[in-house]
């Protein structure tokens, strides 16, 4: 009839359409968060490829300072260097470190069991615990590690996918930048390109600092442990270098391994092992990190550690591994957004 207003269930009512739009936004946001959590492992693998591509690109840029050749050739040289290093590491680990790795496992388990027995005898821990049980509890507190990443085949497949994605991204990075920009309004694309450039610069500096720290810690630990006569110096140096990719947590794990091996050697070896660990960490923390990474990235250690704990608990090992670069990129994005809002308010 004439003069009657539309009912609340009629879409031609402007109020109903407005409420549907709001509901759609909230429903879409909830679905996006749920999808991101469900697909966290593949997303982190893609992000790992981005990190690896940044490392390749950074290596090509550094090589360009001493070799004025085309970027494609510089990138090829860097890739061949990475392949050679990985091949040498696998060969060396397979030929000389396999037996040491098994000995290290036995030593660590035995020393941890002794520590647990002492703690139980003195009432620090409940009786009945051992190194394996404590290890399970620690792994449970760190977070869930899915079967895909936790299995040996899954770890190899994950690493292979990160390498392949990183190579493709490093070869033609502009293609993917333009594809990402296509999903944004035209007027927002210049700001997006500027943000991506700053993210790439920050990530390159962060990875340069990380790789430099890994090299310094690994080589110095190996040489110093060998100098003071600690067994399995080469294996401990390799593990220390690899674990240095994880700031804060990696150094604690490598330090515990070094001290446990020092305890097994007897005599004053444990003091020598602790002195080596402390010296390497002081050199890396006082000279390498401030010189290469901290001045350009400026990430607070407590912030990085908190992100590692949260992402490790939520997404397992990959979240722990990439917490640092994720925080760095998020920091750049927030800084750009803040600068844009400040300019718009003027």
C-alpha cells in the first residue's frame, strides 16, 4: 500500500543495506583470520622464500660493488656460492660429523640425566623425570610443531620449497611487486612501492647482520674450542653458527650444548667451555651486532624474544625461525603508516 515504509527484511531499505555491509566486513575479517591461522605453515614457507630471496638479492648487490657486471650474472654467482656451501656442509657433516653427532646426543642426554637426578635428590624437581621427559615438556611449552615440518622428510621438503620460492623471487622481484600492487587502489600504489623498498632494505641489513653473526660465532667457537682441547669442536662450531640465526634463543641452546660437552670432558674443561661461549657472545653482541644490524634495524631484544615466544607457541618452529624478520617488516609498515597519517593531518 502507498505510504508504507519497507520492512526490516527488505534489502531496498538503506538501513538494512548498511548493516549488511558492516556484517560482511566483520564476517570477512573473521574468515580471513581463520584462514590465515589454518594456512600458517604455507604462509610462513612463502615468507621464508622472501627472506631467502632477500639474502640472494643482498649478496648480488654487495657483489656489484666489486664486480660491475649484469645483475643476472651476479645473482648466478651468489646462487652457485650458496649451492657450494650447502654441498660442502652436507659432505663434511656426512663424512666427519655423523659420529660426533651421535656422541654429542649421548653426552647431552647423560649430562642432563645427571642434572635431573641431582635436582630430584635435592627436592628441586619431582622424582621420576629424566632428560627425555624434560625435553618433551620443553618442546610442548615452545609450541606445536606440525607433522609436516616435524618429520625429516617434511623438513627437507620445507627447506626445498623455501629455496625454490626464494630463487624465483630473486630472479624477477618486480613482477611480484607489480602483482601485489595490482590489488591496491592506484592512488595507494606509490606509497606501497615505497614501503616495499624500505622493507627490502631493512630485511637485507637484518640478514647481513644475521649471516655475519653466524659466521663469527661458528668460526670463533670452533677455533677456540679446538684451542682449549674441548672435544667435538667442529660440530659445536657448526651448531653454534646455525643456531645463531635464532637471536636470543639460539645462543642459549648452543651455550648449553658447549657447557654439557665441557662437563663430559672432565677437569677444567667446563670452565674453558664457558669462557669460550662467553667470549664469543661478547664479541658478537658488542661488536658485530651493533656495527652491522642494530643501527639500521633497531629492534629491541625483548621485543624480538617476545615475538619468538608468541609465534613459536602459535606456529611451531617456522614461527620461531622467522619471528625476527616478521617483526622488522611489521615495524617498517607501521612507521610508513604513521608517517602517512602525520602528513595527511597537516
